[in-house]
C-alpha cells in the first residue's frame, strides 16, 4: 500500500479515459478487465519513469504486463479471481481500522468523493479527509504492502469487504448527490460482487448471505421506488406489481442460508426488515410488529441515531404518530440529527397526521432546506403543497 496514491491516480485516469472513448467506440465486452488493463498500463508507464524504483522495476513490470484473465472463476479455492474484489481485499488490511479500510476502498476503487463517503458514514467531509490521511500515514509508517491476499487472509479481511459492498449498494439505492435518486449500476455491481463472495468457500458465511439477501430484497423494489418522471414514491404508494418477484425469491433463499449458526448481525436484521416489506401484499398487510422487533434487536447492536429514527417510524405504525414523535424527541436530545433532513420530514408527516399543520409545515420547510437531492426536495414540496402551503 506504499503506492496507494499511485493506485488511486491510475484508476481515476482509467475511468476518465473510459468516459472519453466508450461513447464513440462502444463499451468493451469486459468493462472491468478493460479498466484494469488501462490502469495497469498507466501505472507501468509511471513506474518506468521513476528512478527510485530502478531496482524493483523488472519484477514490477513483469507483474503488470501479465494479461488480464476475463474469467471470474478462481483457479484455487483459496484465491479470489475477480479483479475488483481482489483490490477491495487488498485495501482491507487488518492493521487498518475497519472504518478506514472501507473509506480507502470506497475512495480508491469505487471512485467515491469524500462527500459521498461522508454521507455513507453520516459524518463530515472534513472528518473523512482526516480519516483518509490518517490511514495513508499508517500505511506508510507500518510499510503495509499493497498485495492481493489469499487463503486465511481472505477471511480476516472479509468484514471490511462486506462493509464496503454494503455502502456501495446503499449509494446506488439512494444516491447522495446528483439529480437521480437511484444509481442502479452501483446496486447491480454490489450484488454481483457479493454473490461471488457467497459462492466462494473462503467467504461463504451466514453474514455474507445475509448481506446478499438484503441487497436482493431491496433491489427487487427499485423499479417501484420512483414514478415515470423520476419522482420518489413512498412505500405505501408503490405499485407492487413492478417488484421483481424472482429477485425476492432469491433474496429469501439467501436469508434462509443466513439462518445457519448462532450469530446475529446487522445484515441479518436489515434483511429481515426488507423481507417483511418485500413479502407484504400491500401496505396494510405489513407486519410492523415484526419489523419493530427487528429494530429493537438492531438498536441493541448499534446505537446509531439513524437506526433509532427508523425504529420510531415503525413504532408510529403500531402505536400512532404521537408515540413516534415522542421517540424522536428522545433521539434529538443529543442534537446529532438536527441537520438530517429525514428527521424533519418524518416529524412533518407525523405532526400532519395529528392535525398540527403549522408545526408540520415548519418541519417540512426545514427538511427542504436540508435535502440535497432535487428528487427529495420535490417530494417534500408536494407534501407541503398537500397541506395547503407553498414551498
């Protein structure tokens, strides 16, 4: 990893070259292999120019000049053949903290900006930049090599890889920037890579299947999340006939695989919640009590205020809007969510259900000012107009 900055630079240059050439020459048969070979060629050019690498140059060049194998089938059970997965595993070195591993992988390999990574971790861009700097410094100080792991090392790095793929999927499911709410390409790539892990003997664990189940069950509903104009549709307003039933069945199958063993992870609980939604015939048939139970268990594992916020929504479905508002007020006591638009959006809806229109309007206006996506702002403005007020 001493050459991490070089790796970041050549991957970004390869992506830029793809954007410049693919529209005119067409997308190659194996885009991932094309990007990897282009990045390797650029790295080779740069390394050849650096006199400080003179002694190691023959060995490095020989490695980089090996042709890309387009197959994703591993030659050995102890190896990962997919190029992108190899690099994610390389970033997730156990001497680096789990959060730093994930931030490095998202920045270096997934092309996330510090702002997008900050959104994934619900922190500030400044904090992410500090995290990346700290991680790179540790790599230099400990002389951590940038190498593709195999065998038992795959298992020790799996948690970081799974978290990276989880956040990659989440960015696709709900983009943190741009005009579109959904980036389906990111969701499908995360599912592809997690499927490879679920099939591999070194990563075929219950929590891998739980994560894959979560992705499949949520991705099955992608087509119903927006109307033809790209506007957000709430779950209760979605046309469930547009949901992908084959993907739901596959998600439930992996959820059953995840049930082996006695370990309960956050992925298990999230997949269980997603299964409740995906298998409900309509909104009124949703098993909110079961969902609330999952959230109760989840908050015992992770005290994130965002999880508590979602639990409050589930609670309001069972005990009414006042109970939901009271639960949110307890979360807001530490003020960590006051700048999170969804807090005010949810409070606006709950207050409107109680007939407190002026309070609801104030919350929705605040939510609009905090929302970053145009689709989110438009959705909130429609709610505001439904209460008889302009945006």
